[in-house]
């Protein structure tokens, strides 16, 4: 537990602020979850590594954490505004399955990816479980803040103060991504309820005062945030793309529901703080789901990279900075993780002791200062490495220190072995057992100074994609 004040960047005020919980001793966090119509690419998953690191840091500060990540299984159109087909219905038609089956399959895949990245278990409420509450919300705000047109019930953004302050829409052109819909009063007005067009039937539709249809995408987060965490809650997180349209619309709904004033009082937005992670950038264009073999976590596994190497890669950059993905960068992150795991393995049999030993005070103070400085994980990682390098100290004390730091960074150091990080690529032509047997024969040949046989075995392995690392300081010996 740390007593250092936690400083976090609030996207709403564009400033660093000291975190003060709404409810003493508690932290309540809401993170925008995925639309479960397809697999999530690794850019999507950066948001959940960030949110998980935030939650772990709040726990490090001694707070009881309640963290919700919603599941969007209805209502999200192919446009972030109000144009296009429903993503769930579109994928259901493409695959010849029900929208409900599509949602279940991709939600389970998303949750598997969270577990692979060592994201702590969270509540995952689904939008379809809260449609009655969404209709009740719409009824409450409709008279003062909404109007009907042919396609449904729309929210009039001029009825709340400071619309778009989060996005700085006026100066940053945040409204340029919003397409026009017939009958809208203002270009940025958005759907509270989307009426099913005459003559059509959706798989997911409900009766409402505004006709049979489905809720607008933005409504679910307002409803679930209020229902599960209460207004105002502490922190709302999401990717930086949500800062421009989705979150300003969510905030407008919250202001209308609560009868709140302007956003000079941050709590009127529904949350005291809004935090956004920046993009993961990949130059080949394989971040888009339309690219076919897009970059998802399973692809990293198929190519022989452990998922926690990707978590390490995310932690090496500040969450508010763009992070460029490359295979070389991922390989370097894996090597760094291997070093840490090897050092932690030496403490495997130690019983954790008192972490307050004077030898670890500098590293712990550096670590805490870094995490308290708007989650500076890059510096925190160096503090962890400094603690791992401390020599001539009781192994139990050292283990306790490393466990504390790892509880925040989530690298799972004491549950991993080096062999866990050596993943056989999907297209490998040889098994790990065959590699080990060949290496044993090569070592025996080298002992006998039979270098011709040694070189032949090396060439044989190389032809099958095995790189031997003689004299590797990690002692890793080979990789595929």
C-alpha cells in the first residue's frame, strides 16, 4: 500500500489532478468495452491493459476496486454516429448465425484474451441485459432533451451546457465524423432509440414508446454506469477515439438524466475523471479488421510470442503516447520479460518476508513515484529491474518486494517459467522435444570436438526455423 498522492490526467479538464475517491476507501471505474461482432485486434486490447494497470494502481493505493467493462452486443452501427448497418446484425447475416450466437462467441473470445493478458477479472454486463433501463432512461429525458424523427428518438445537444467540451469539438473538428440523418435538428444530435424501418425486422428489437427498434449505441454506457456504479463515479476510461463522439454523447445524456449544469463541475459529466489511452500504430495496415489477417492476440501466439510480451510492450510506453507495433519491438519485449522471469525463478522457493528492507527502499520509492505520476509504467519497469538486481539480501524479502511491484504491473512473474515463454509457432516444422534431442546430440558432439557434426545439426535445425543462441546470456539456447 502506498500513501503517495496519485496524480492522473483528466481528459475533461486537460490537466493533471490528484485522485480523490468519491466514496472514501473505494474506487469505482467504468471502461468502455468491445462491440462483440468480431475478434478484437491488439490495438483494442491496449485499452484494457491500460485500464487494468489503472485498477491495479488504485488497489496499490489501498482502495477497494469496483471495475466494470461493458459488452456492446446491440446498437453499435458501422459508423460511430448514426449511419450504416448494425454491426451485430451485419455479421450475423454474413455468417448465417443468430446475432445472439455471434455475441456469445466473440464475447468469450474477448474474455479469453483478457485472461491471456493477465487482466484481472471484471464485471462484464451486456447491453441487451439493460434494455428496459435504457427505455426508462429515454422516457425521463425525452420531454426536455429529445425529439422524434422518422428514424427514431434523437437527443438535441443544444439542451445541455458545454456539449463537446471533452472532445474540444469546436476547435478540434470533432464533429466532422458525424454524418447527417434526415430530420435531425443539429448535425451532432444522436440517437437515443433507433426505430426499425417499416417493412424490416431485426433479430434484436424491442417495443418502446418510440416504436419497435433498438437503443442507440451511446445510451448503454450511461445506463450501466449509473446503475452499477452510481453517479458520480470515480473514473471513466476508453480509447482516445471515444473522446471525440461516444464519450461527449454519453456525458450529454448523463447531464440530462441528472438535471446537472455545465462541465466546469466535472462530476456533472457522470464521472469525476475521464482517462483515455492513445492509439497503437501499425504501419502495414493490419490493425484494421477489414484487412483479413488483422493483428489479434491469437496471431501473436501463432507466431510464437507469449501474450504477456504484448503486455510488456504496452507497459514500456506511457498510456497517453502513441505506441508503434513491430515484430522486432515485440521480440525485444519478450526478451525483457524472459530476463525478469529468470531472475524471479531464483526466488521460487523463498517464503515472502517483510518488504521494508533498506536495500529496497530506493527501488520501491522510485516505483511508487512513477506509478503515482500518471501511471508512468516505463519508469516503474526500470525500478522493478533494479529490485530484481539487488544482491546479498534475504530471498524472502526480495520476493515480497517483487510481488508487490508485479501486483501493479501484472506480468505474472512468479507464475511463469521460462518454458512457458517459449511458444511453438503454428507453422513450425519441428516439435520442442525434437529440438531438445537435437541440441543434446550437438552438445555431445561439441564435447567430443566433432565440429562437423555440430555444424551439421545446427544447419539441420536452421532449415526448420530453429535459431540456436550459443553463449546467450539468457541461457535460452534456442528460439523458433
